[in-house]
């Protein structure tokens, strides 16, 4: 690769010169022999300089920051070139990206411990990141535990050193503890990963009395002697920062590190560093204390969403959005064809479905298709739907910045508005929008934007009128965001429970998502819904935004949401926020005066029309939901937690939000997540094309490719090769670009060989294959695969356009070629019989003899390498403008001149303990960025005095941010007597409960701060006790975290953090209530969290309750047919069955007709039955359990109160 174009000098005006005209720095480099900072602009393939660095930018007067990145466009594949070209347009670096600096030799890392791990005192630090405008130093993590990279194990049965081998077969780094660092030791002469370096496990040094806060390495890349620095809170956007290395930073010989120049900075940054000297005194420094400094500028991309919102309301450079996209509904779905003949007591109007009817439908479908859990959880969910008066479902048009810009979209799909396109509308008929690679084009200065219509499907649950909190006013609205790959249907889990708090719930199908039902199942579900008079419900719910992205005839919900195409990933998150902003604008337009004329889509394909007051869906003359002065809330879990986390920082009309199991710092999700789809769509795309060799039968080795298939992976069999021996070399070469990888075949321990190689390659995208090979669904809804060989290419299409040609060579130890594979070969089964055809991949079947080529795209990189570490760093920079980490500081609010809504949002951040789908440290990071989780003594002096550290550091010190149970930081057992792990005893691990929301009533006996304090006071050598805890005595037990977190807005609303403990090993998000947990002597944390979020919203974000009764949701039982005993001679009741039970000759028998078992509070009239089926149909979601203490009056004793529905919930209506 050629040299990077960052070598091009910047404008000469940026140079500082002495009297002789020679460049100089802010101070001379003092004499010394310490390790120099690595600074090599000529290094290949990329310059090796401290990063991020403004030397890698160019001056640009059209940029909001005055700069743009200056990245070389040259790369071996188109997929990498695309990323580089887009990165070149960024106006700065990441606010939350790792900062790295390499040295010529190792450092004395104990200096880091001494200066950065004890007291939070800036004046003795060794490393600083300073805002050059304000002089404010950033709070830094240098191995303090805020950014763990440690990978989880498979489950609690793994030993502390066992890592789940998740990143595909024959991984030479399967035992590495992180995907970032290579800590796999190699024997002398071994080079299992082919990097030319003998790798060794790096352990943090023993620093004596100075203890590492966190015992696992997160700061040092031993292979390159690189120090990694992380700001704990995001830096300010659009600002220039100085990274300052002082002479307190020593190398392994005890010498101060040095600048590679005669000056302590590069001369081209002298002017930018000018303000630094004036800020040093406040840090206890002078220029003589500095060893090296450089600058970088952060990007301002966060402001794009702020400007888009302003445009929607007719303000700012994008004000055209106001008129282009009015706040109107496009359509509503009819759930029934004809209310007069539907034959259902539930039917009122075709476009309305009652809560009771939806409950009946779900119960019926659940008989054959498991939609919800059996037991009390499922029954409580169905019962909650009784709180809902009616559902509506439909669509609206939102500004779509991901509209196809290449002119390739199919029929019925939107095109950009003029002047960039024809402005074709978005319709329900659009099947191929060709938008899975699109990005935002928005210029905040000029007002230039490329935008088209986006059809957003939604549905809303509107409570019964008896739950209204404000007279006749319309219900306030909560927007719920579903999880990755899910649909708006997920809202059902919580809408009924929150309806009781007087809150309506709406949910959209997030970009690229929708209910994807396999064609084979569609007919079965259609029959079930027709049987229960809901023939239009399935059509309504399957009208979504998912597309078929891999040509198999089935829609791929969320298939292009989280991928290694980080620019697209950034913008699908931003588009989701835009859609929600427009939804809020639409709801605010329901002012009681505005009229609506909405198409009603009937199940048979015909259309009706609804006219009336906008927002009055039941036709009673009043608006059902929303309005200009209503309250709006947002929450969601997983992906919904991420979207709501960003949304809460930009939507001014939002009253409160509760992002759950979300994240701030999306790179920290990617490097540890076990979420299905992340490994496949992100990591595999980085690693592919991945060639794997695995023993087959006899002496054969099966060769296969691993490539991404949307957000799944695909194993494509290549050929079978005989007689590959240990020590042979395997080389795969991309003939299109010359890239190759060569690895050794290694003995797997039984005399058979395995290997794995990676090569970068380009290939045709699946959506382009669809058109090229006419891969359209047939009458069955499925796609007939195209059998491809060298003679069957469609006219005008060549192998090179389908995928880069590849060749695989097997070489012996002397380098002689033994075998060449340049075509797909024949395959056999375990018995040696020839297999007819390979499985289809994205609509194609690769026939035997087809020229070998790349079936998919990829960067061909290895995990646990410096390459990967740089990849995740630049990925965070790209993701910044969508990342909740950058919107969390805005929760306190910014007033605008175009909207009179109160600024700021009351946000309750909800990580779930031990979450590894969206790693829990990233959820804590969101709270830290918002100032909700205090980070300094000044922010929380009482907490600091209590814990002896900030609340955020307390969480890290308790290993609640790492949350990897295989490490057995905490083990299962009795509080205060937990066994230490040994290979012999092997106790299971358990998560740490920072909040103790269940007040020690759960069945886990989870460790908490009270136990930790007692442990440390007792002199334990537990790693959490490395730094003293003042609390922990009998008179001063350590308190739960929730007592020390939160902030307050000017109007009394509150920000908060709540962390439910849901599972021993950790859990991703919470479900709907499960009352049986409580009835069996435990604690229903699900019920607690549902009531907590509902009451928080109902209070307008001002009240956060912590009461035992909040875990109480009334339990239900399955209604069965109970047959009484009656006397044979006249039907009188009897007690003793038998031939003489009613006296001699008068039998006591079971009656022929029974009564459905119900609690007296449920059924005023008894329901007669002949069998259990009648009862199941009459009470599909069960009846209230008469033995449930929740049904009894509140007693005087605490136990009765704790088992009763909270009186303030009870007041909202019948349970």
C-alpha cells in the first residue's frame, strides 16, 4: 500500500517559527534517555503516530470544526475504500474513542497505578487530556475498570480461564481472554497466528502497595508498546484537546518518556497548543513537566439530529422539512372486514381492536405457537390487556435520510425529493427499497440534504377511560422501542400494565424491522386469527419494514442494523431517532381542532377511509392520545434502550425516559457482546473471507468458507483435499488484488490437521444478486435458487463482478505446491457418497466445477491484533453522532427558540445486572455520561465519604462493570460465607447486586454493598477490598447504590439509575411480571420494574419509589371445570362419593354439568361447563387467584402490606 496522504503538509500559516524561520514547538525536549514516542509518518500500511491526531486532518472551510479527516483512500478492496472515503468527510475524531500512543520500549506501568488509581487528584497525574479552550481536564480511565474487555465464558460451568470459543472454528486465538489483545502464549518457534511475533501472555505488573483497581489489562498492548487511554465521559463535540504526557510517565528503566522531536510537540501543532501553558498551573504543572503533547479535534456530528428536529418545526437550515413532511397519518389497518357480520362481541369499528380481543387472539395462537410463557407470567400478561380499551395500527410518513440514492429501488419505493430525485412516494407495495447500504447526506451549513419519504409502521394501545389521570384530557403517550430483530409487537409485554397508570403506549417498527413469518406458517396463523374474528390482525402486524436481504423469500428483521458497515449502522440508529421525533410531532398535532382523512387498509386489499378529529380514533368526539401540551415518554430494551438513550437527549418535548439494557459507547458493546447477530454481522465481516480446514473422513480435509449472511453466518463448502500434513502451508490468494494469507496446518492433537486463513475480498451484494439473477419469490413466497456454473452466468455478468476470484494452494514444508484448488470441488458425506448439491447461499447454488471466488465481502482481518484494536477505535469515531454516550450529557436540556416545550428529560437509566448481550458496563457508561452516576468527590461528597470513592468507581471496584461470572469474583453461597474458587471446589459464580432493589428478598442471595463492606472491614483479601471502604461496620453498613445516584432538573424532574438483579449469571433486560415468584416466597423483580417505570412516568419523571409492595402484581390461575358432587335421587349436594354417599341406596355422584373455577371477585355469574375447554375459552388468560395475598385487604402487619398491591397503584383502578 502507498503512503498515507496525511503526509501532505497543512497550510503554512499553522507553523510556528523562530527568528531563523525554522519550525519550533512550545518547549524544547530536555536531555534524557527515556523511551521516545513512536512517530513514523512513513510506516506501512498506515502512519504510526499518536492517535487521534490533528496531523491526520486537513483544513476545510465548509466543515463545522474547520477540519476534516485526511484518510488515504487507497485500499485493496472496495468495501474498505468505501469506509475510507466516508471517513474522510468526518469533521473530527471521536469524543469517546480510545486514545493511543506507542513507545520505543515498555513503560513502567506502576507509575500509572501510583498516580491514577488512588485519590482523584489531577495535580499528581502522569497523563492528561485537556480542553484547550477551557483548560478542563478530562476524567480518564487507565485500567480503573470502567472499560473491561474480558470475554464471558459459555456458562457458569466454565473455569475462570475458560473463554467461549465464539469466533468460528480453528481460531488460533480461541483461548485469548479478549478480542482486542493477544494474550495467548506461544511456545518458542511457534507462530500460530502468522504475525511474525512470538506472542506471550501479558499480565499487569505487581506494584507492591500500589494496587491495580482492576486486575485485567485494558491499557497496554504489549506487541506494539502502546498505551491506551480512555475518557470516562465523552469529550465535548467540536472542541480541540491536548493530550499531555508528563515526565512522571516513566519507561521500564525508570527514565521519563521523551518526544521524538527537538521540541515537546510536532511543530505543526505549536499554534494549536498555544493556550496550553495558561492552563497548566491549575493542574499543578509547568512546561518543564511536559514530555510530549499533541492535539486532536472532536467531531460535531451529534448536532445533525438537533438541526433535523429544528427543521421539522420550521426552523434552521433544514426548515423545508416542516412542509415536506406534515404531521399526518398515512393509513390505519382494519382488523376486521365488516363489523356487522364478523360475529364477534369484541368488534366495534373495523380499525379498532379491543384489549380483551387481542388477549383472546394471543391466547388462541399460543395454543399452537408459543408466543408467551406458560404459567403466571403469561397469564398476568394476558390479564393486563384488559386495561386497554383499544388498539390502533397503521403507518405515517417520516423524513427518510436513508432513501435509495442510486436509483435502484424497486416498484412502490420512495425516491429522493427534488432536486435529487423524482420524489416518488413510499408505499406498502415497496419490496426492494435498496437502502441497506445508504447513509445520511446532511449539510448543517448550507441546508443541503438528500431525503425522501419513509413509511413507518406503528401501533398504539389506548387505556380504558377509567385510568385517566387528568379529567377528560387525552392520555399521555409512552413510545416503546423494541429489541434487535424484534417488532412493534413486543410492546404488548408492557402496554397493559402501564395502561393502569394512565399511559398509552405506541411503538414503531424500527428501521429495517418487522414481523417476519415464514410462508409455511402464514396459512396456519391466518386460519387461527380468522377463527377468532381477527382476520386483519395478522395482515396489520406483518405490514412492517423488514426486507428480504438474502434472497430466500423470508424477510430479515433488522438484518442490516448492527453491522461492520459502521456508517450505515450509525445512520440506521439516527433514522430511528428521526422517526420517533416525527411521531412525537404527529402526536402533538392532535390539538382537538386538526382534522384527519386517513386511508383504512382492509384485510381483503380494499381501502376505506376514516374522517374526523385528528387523534379521535373511537369517534367519541375527543382526542384519545397526545396533544400539544401532553406528556411524552420513551423507553425500550436492548436496541430500544439504545435508541431511547439517544432520543432522550434530542427530543425537547419528552418528559421522561427509561432506556433499559441499552448502551453508551457502542464499541464497548461490540468487543464483548454475546448478542446473536453481532458476531456474525460485525466481527465475521471484519474477518471474512475466512477459510477453514477441518478433518473429514479418512485422510480428507474439508475446506469451507465462512462469510456473513445478513446478520447470520454461512458455511460454504469448497472442496475436499487429501493428505494435508502438519507443517504444510496453506495459502489463499485473491487474484483480483493480490492480497494473500499463508498459514501452517497444525495438528489438532489426534494426528489430523486444522487451519484457518483470512483474505480480504469484494463480492456482489445480495440485493444486487436479486436483480442480476432474477431471484424473485414465486407463488409460494419462496425463492427458487439459481444453480451457478461457469456456463450459466446471465448475459453481461462475469465472475469478477460476482466475487473476487480466489485460489487456494497447499505447499509442503519446502514450499513446493502439493495441491491447487481454483474451483468448487465435489463433496462427500461421512460414508463417502457424493453429495448432489451444496446449500443455497443468497439465492445461488455453487455447482461443482464453478471457478472459485469470494462468496461474500470482508476485510480479511484477524482478531486480537493491533489491526483489530485500531478498527474498533475508528469504529467508535464513526458511530459517535448516533451514540447515546454523546446525547446523555444533554438530558439536563437545552432551550430552543422554536419550541416552548420544557427543555431536558428526566431519564432513569436501567442496566440489568450482568447483561452481556449489551454489556452492562456500556449501560453504566450512559449514566456516567449523564452525570446520573457520580464520578468525582465534588459531584457526590456524601457518597464519597461513605464508600471512600465515587459511586461509579464503587461499581467498578465491585466488578459489576466487568460482570463475567466465569472469573468467580463472587460465588454463590450464603452472605458473608461465600467460598473462594478453587479447581477442586469449583463453586459457581454470581453477579453483584449494586442496588438491592429486592431488599434481600430474592432467592439468589446475591452479594451487595452491605456484604462487601462487612467483608472488607473483616480484613478480607478479596480484590474489591484493595482500596479501603469506610462503610461496612455494624453501625454504618454500606448502602445500596440507588441512594447515591441521580440528578435533578430545574422543574423538579429527576434523573436516576436503577439496576435490577434478575438472574444469577446476569440477564439482558426484564420481562413482564411473574407473580408466582412472589407466591413461592421470592420476589418478582419483573413486576417491580414494570411498576417502577410506570409510576416514574405517571409522576412526570418526578417520583422514584422503593417499596416492597411494588413487586406485587395479582396472580392468576388457570380456570378449570369443577364438577360438584350431587345425590342421585334429587341433585342435592353431598360430600362423600359412593353408592351410599347420600344414604342407603342413594349414591353420591359427580354432576354431569360443572362450573368454571373462578375467584368471587372475577366472575359475578358462574360459567357452566362440560369440560376444561369451555373454561379456557371463557377465561383464556386465567382468573385471579383467591389465595393471593394481593386480593386481601391491607392488614396492619408489615408482611400483609408487603404482599398487597401498593395502595397508590390500587387507587388507579381494579387490578
